[in-house]
C-alpha cells in the first residue's frame, strides 16, 4: 500500500494529539497508515522531523481559524478580541500534547525544531500586536510592546490553568476576565506619566525571526527559503500545468526581491496566491515576514 506525505502527517497529528510526542512511535504512525515503518522514513528522517511538520501545520490551522473569525460580520473589535481569546484556549486544549507540552520535552532542543519554534513565536507576537492595536487604537502605540509582553504573560499563565484544570475555569469567564484587566491596564497607562519600558527593538529578534542586520546572511536565508519552496512545489497535489504556474510565481518573487525597489502590490498578490497551497503556506508566511521586516 502506498500513502502520500500528507496522509502520514494526518496520522501523526492524530496520534501526537491523543498520546503526545514521547509515547507515540514511528511504528505506531506506520500501523495507523497501514504501511511499513520504512515508508514513513521515506518522507521524514526522524520522529522529530515529523513532529516539527505536525507542529507547524497545527499553528497554520490555528491561524486559519483566526482569519475566519476576523471575517465574521457584526462583531465589534472588542467582541472579536474576546472570541479570539476563547478560540486560542479551546484550540490549545484540543492540541495540548502538540502545542503546549513540547516545552518540557527533548524536542525543544532539536536543532531543526528550534528555528521553527522561534518563527512561530515571532508570528504570534506579530498577531498579538495587531490584535491590541485593533482593539485599543493608535493611542497605545507608545507602550504597545509593554502591553504585548503583559498580554502574552497573562495568556500563558491562564492557558496553563485551563489546560490542566479544565473543570475549574470557564473559557468564556476567563476570556472576559482577561479583557477586563487589559481594559483597566490600558486606561491606567493612558492616564499615567510613566515611560514605557519596552521598545520595538526589544522584540526585533522575534519580529524578524532572528535575522541579524547583515545583508549576506539575509540573502542566504532567502536563498534557502526559495530552495525549500522549489522542493515543496514537487509535492503539490495538482497537475503539471498548475505546478508550472506556481513555479513561475516563485521565480517572479525571487527576481523581484533582488531589485532595489519592489513592486509591492504584485509581490503581495503573488504571495497570497501561493499561500493558498497547503504545502507552501508556512514558507510563504516566512517569506512575507522577511519582506515586511524591510529587507
């Protein structure tokens, strides 16, 4: 029996979700797929590589749900923010073995997982920043990064209690509690003469996903990204004509970012089109954030 790479990832996601990283083996995943153990290694050299892919896809799916939530009609910015907090708690409870417990596991030190974790953290920080600006407006800009830091800390702490003490806390009540405290904090900061502690520079490492201000290194990272995208295109489950179209778009983006001045609207449209392909989504998000970082 032959299975696709995506089917292996689907089985791995199910088992990691149910059992966690430590108690799930490659043999378990192979048996769930109905294939030999060696067939899994054809796609993934190790369990760590497979877990990294699952971890990445779970975060992509989470942001897909967040995007859907932002398009719901009739919600005020505050109501939308409240629903996003509830969604985060609900999703991370469901995938706690993948998205929460990894911090206590050896996978945290895996050299391939570490940069992925770093990128995901940067993406979450960007999202928290946008959420806070959307709710509270440009007035919070001077102390935005202090609010981001405090909000992240609050989410992390209450997520722990919700995940491990599900029956003791209501998701809705917890989300409302957090929003109420944020409202009070923003009101206090607006009225206070205290200077903000954190600046954007404090978050640059995460916002730019570890890119240092060295053009040679940035060009190398871009080259590696385009190389990965080219490989990923070979597993896009579509016809040769569609793959050829996607490769032309990748080539256009690669050519455009090497210019002194970019055609940003065309770049954004091309990235949006490529991002619709599941196999390319994570890579496109990385590329978009590099572009936004001002390279």
